[in-house]
């Protein structure tokens, strides 16, 4: 396979055939891999056009034709500029010839060729009225109808394809053109229905095509309201004998139609037809349930949900009247009663939106109308959240059902205001207190109670206290899942504990029992963290107990997040201790982690033990981050001494692992929070820290050093005595950074470095602009900023833009930037390769004015967003 794709000459067809055969049939995976790479190179070469065309003409086998059709589509999407304008028409004629000749070979080949034709039509400005051309050419031949429908299906879909950069102007022109010819397509679809009768495959194609045109939003709603296609859709959905594939296609099409009439008032005739049509499907839904046909049940639920989404405004503004008819909600509640949780889950987005609309409406009368519906929904959701009665152990949180329960929890929180959290909480508790339900019912009720506990009004609410009292008395003999969820409930009730401190001891005792059980330990740790966060003052007396837990953290079976959470809670309580006690207690809290780091440093690397210091580093970082005592002016920060004592260990760890980006990042993160913790109190560390950062960065360009540098500039940039030292740091860090970015594709390969470099430069502009603007390093930084404006990486681009914005706002560089922007805009292409207008002169001048006169960053972002659409 020598001399293939890339820069060589055109390979022979025989060699291409061999590569395609190897790709599909070589038993050796490395042979397949080589063939794939070679064919990929061929696809990227200019020879791919001619070779694909020849392969499609010869039609040797399915594999080579599929490769050729896919290549043709890819070339049109990504390399259309390679073709001279006068070859566009012959390419079109060739593709139409191929799709006609290959129509019976394989549906996937037809789809690829249809996409190629559609993408060509969208880019080829000289092909006017392509829909009319295609319909006139092929509609009278029954054997051509399948591929004609395929082209007409993908054509509207490709208008908004991310693979095609046709620009907003051309896109608008195309949509107007397709709207003009939409009646031609509908007439064709009607003719097809008459010709094909009950041919299921063709009906699926017809519905897919109709749905595609609905999705583009170009069909005339009055015309469609009276179309037989609409009544056919509902006829198919009402029939019990409809196959699964046809049922799905019809459901998709109805959903597309409902989505297309989002603005109900302007599409009233069609809205009425769809509304009445969907309401007739209730019986068919019950039949699908009786037959246990889950696919059809899911389809009906999708249609019912889309109906509610479309008429949401009507439902909220005129509930029970006209198109606000609440039978729509009844349909969703019927679906909520289905035993499979996947069915009700489809409707979640609608219920979220309904809650959001009603919250904004803030009308008690309207809220009362929906209360009963939401209560029924919550009862159904509580039932769906029940674990199987033979479930053992704690509830799984990461499987599909666990994720469903999390979504239920979020939904309940959003809807609870409609039924009243106090009332709902009391009702849920009553079902546990008055009855003796099975464990799985108890657990599900506790789960829903945990979702709403924080929103229950604390004032004079004896139920909350009674629940807390009852939960902490639960015997250890109850099902593990019940204990697990009750621990989560206690964690959510931390505000109740804060108001009723007499419960603090029994609550902590209950959670400590959970902490000692490996199955419950992480949940208990999270609950203790919550109690520490909310009851900081009350927990101060228990600090020694927390310290004991922190010292023996690894003796509990905790997830890394739970262990860090416990330390966070401990640090939050530590910050509330008397100032004179904080230094000693912080030293003790850090001691275990410092000892772990020292032990790792003294270890010989070859003794087989892990020398990874990330766990103690992460734990120290969380302690520094959340130990924020209130320090008055003039007082020495109590954490200052401890951080100075720990610095040598962190410094040595950084040196030992200087080549390992992951560990260096953790070291920098730890140092960042240490500096933030004591602020100006870390001045003694500034010189040794900067020296070490610069020395390590010369050898290993970890971008986190640039980030840490930005923190130092933020803290010390306004201190007169520190400015020169910080500028020296910036200049020293810039030398290896620029060398890194000067490598081939340097900007693209190192977006994190770009992000952190301009974060550092921005901090200088904010804290000490004159220092930076007078320095030698300013010019190359500005040059790199301009080069990086085209970088396709969100965070890096955002940092660059923020730097340029702040620089312009200093007033120094405004004229330079305006001239640069004007010249850059002038160099942009005004037309696409296909001859369509890419950007007008007015659009260029408007954009220039918007950017240069912007007062805020978001105005520049909006202008950029709208402008880039012209080139996408």
C-alpha cells in the first residue's frame, strides 16, 4: 500500500480495492489499522474525488461503493473548496447518476450519496430550485421514489449541520427557498401514499421525510391542518396492528409537528388538529400496556409529553379552557402510573418547565388548580423510587435506577412549592408513623422526605423535631438501605439540628455508628460534613471528636470525596474556634497529612510501595481552603506559622515529583489555597516559592505554575515592594512558555498553557497595569494574544479575550486594537466557494463597531457569537 493518500501520486484502483478489502476482511487487527490509516490519508487527498467517482461507476462490490460514497460525502462537506466552480454541475450530474444506478445495492450507500447530493445543493449557489429539479426528474418512476425521499429527508436536516460551514446568510437564503418549494414536497408525499398503499418501508420513508420538513419549520400550517397526511399519521398510531418501526416513525413525525407549532397562535388550525388527534390516542396507549409492548408505550408517552410541552403556555394561562384543556396532564399522569420507571422519566422535562412557569406566574388561584395533579405525580414518583423487596445492601447511586432517583429528587425539589413542603413532609411521615409499611416503602418515603427536608419551614414545626427524634432511634436491625437513606435525611436536616442543639449529641452518636459500618460510612461522612457546615458554632465543642476522626480517617471505609468532605467540615468548625487555639489545632489537623508526605519522601522509589502523594496533598488543600477565621486588622493570621512550617515538605514533594504533571498540579493547588488562606501573611514564602516555580518550570512546562503565578499577582500585585519581583517571575516564566508555543501547532497542542498564561497577564493588567505595559515582555504577550484569538478552545479563548478586553479598558492599547481588528476583518473571504455571499460590508462594519464600543465582556461575546454564525 505504498504511495497512497497523503502527498504521493494518485494510487491505482487495484491498490484502493486491496485496502478496502483489508479494512473489512483482514483477520489481523494491525492489517485493518494500516488499511484504515491509508484510506484516511486517501480521503484527505485531492485524488479522492476522481477515485470515488470511478469506484462508484465500476460498482465492484458493496464495500468499495460504500467507501466511495462516504468519501464523496466527506469531501463535499470538508473540502468543497478544492473543486473549481465550473466542475460543480458535472459533480451534481455524476452523483445523481450514481444514486440511480446504485439504488438497489444497499440502503447505507443510498443514504451516503443522498447526503452528498444534499450537501452539494446547500453549497452550490448556482443550483437554483434543487427540490423542483429532483421532483420533476424522479417522481414519476416508482423505483426512484425511495432515493428521492431519502434526498428530500436529509436536505432539510443538513441545513443546520455542524459539518457544513455555509454561513448564516446562505442558510437564510436556503430556508426561504425550501419554504417556497415545501408544497411541492407535500404533494409528492401525498402521491407516494396513493402509489405505495400499505408498503410499510415506504410509509416509514414518507413519515421520516415529513418529519424532517416539520423540523425545519417551513411547512404552511393551514395547508398541513387539512392534509390527509396528518389523518394518516393518527390512523397508523391508533391501529393495534401497526409494526414497531412504523409506529416509531409516525410518533417521531407527530413529535416534530408539535415541536414546529411551538408558537401556537400563529399556527392555530394545525395546533387544533394535532391537539385533537393526540387526545384520541389514549385507548391505543392502554392497548399497548395490555399487550406489554413497551416500545409503543414509550412512543405514546413521547407524543403526550410533546403535546404538553407545546401547549404549556395555554395550560398555565387558561387551565381547563380550550387548548389549556387539562386532559393533557391526565395523559401524562396515566403514563406515570406505568410500572416501568423509564416511561414516567420521559415527561420530567415538561414537569420541570411547568413548575418554572407556575413559579413565575405566582398566582395562588392558578397554583391551586395544579396542586392535585402534582400530588398525584409525587405519589407515583415515590412508588417508582421503591427498591426491589429482595434488594440487599445500600441503594446504588451510579446505576440507571440510581440516576433516575436523583432526577426524581431534583424534580420533587422544583415542584414542592405547589403542594406545600410542610404539608407534604407531614403526610409522608404519617404514612410511616400510622402504618407498618414494608422496608422498601419506608426507604422510598424517607428518600422523598430527604429531597424536601431543606425546603420545610423551620418555624414552630413539631413534625421536623419528631422525625429527627424517630430517625436517630432507628434500631441497627432495620434494612441497611433504610439506615442509609435515614442517614441522608439527617444530613439534609442539619438546620433543624442547629435550631435544636439538644439533638446534636444523639445525632452525632447515630452518625458515628454509620461511620463505623463500611456500607454506610461515606453517607455518614457526608451527613457529618453537612452538620459541620450548618452548625459550626455548636460543633466547636465537638472539635476534638472531629480531630480524632480526621486522625484515623483511613480506618473508615470512605470514598475519596467523603473523606475530603469530612476534613472540609472539620476545617469549617476549626475556623470558629478562638483565634489563640486555631494555630495549634490546625497544626494537629495537618499533622497526619504532613507525616504521610514525609514518609513518602523518605521511601526508596524501588521498594514496590506507592509513592503517590496526591491523597495527602488533596486533604491539605481542602483544610487550607476552608480554614477561614475572622482576623481583624493588625492581628497575625493564626494559620501563618503552620503554613510556614509545612512549606519545606511541600517544596521537597514538588522537587521530587517535578516531572509528573498530575502531582505538580496537586502541589500547586495546595499552595494556591495556602496563599489564599493567609493572604499577605504568606510574604515570607514569596521569594523561595517564586524561585522554585521558575526553576522547575524551566525544565518542565506545567501550566499550573502560570496559574499559581496569577494567584501571587492577585495577592501581592498592589504591594509596591513586590511588583518588580513579580514582573521578574512573569518574564522568567514567559521564556519557556513562548518556546513551547513556537513549536509546530504550539497553540493547538497547549491550550491549558494559553489559558493560564493569559490569566496571569490579565491579573497584572488588573493589579499593576503600568508595571506590565512598561516591560519588554508586553509586546510578545500581545502578539501571542492576537495569534491565539483564533484558537478553538473555550477556556483558552475566553482567557485571551478577557486579557484583550482588560488591556483595551486601560485605554493604552485601544487604537492599536481597533486598527488590527479592521485589517483582520478586511482580509476575511466575502463569498463561499459555492458562490454564495458569506458576509456583507455592512455586517463587517457593524461587528467592528459593536466590539470597539462594547462596555462589557458579554457584549463582545454576543457580537462574536452572531458574527461567527456567518462563517459556520
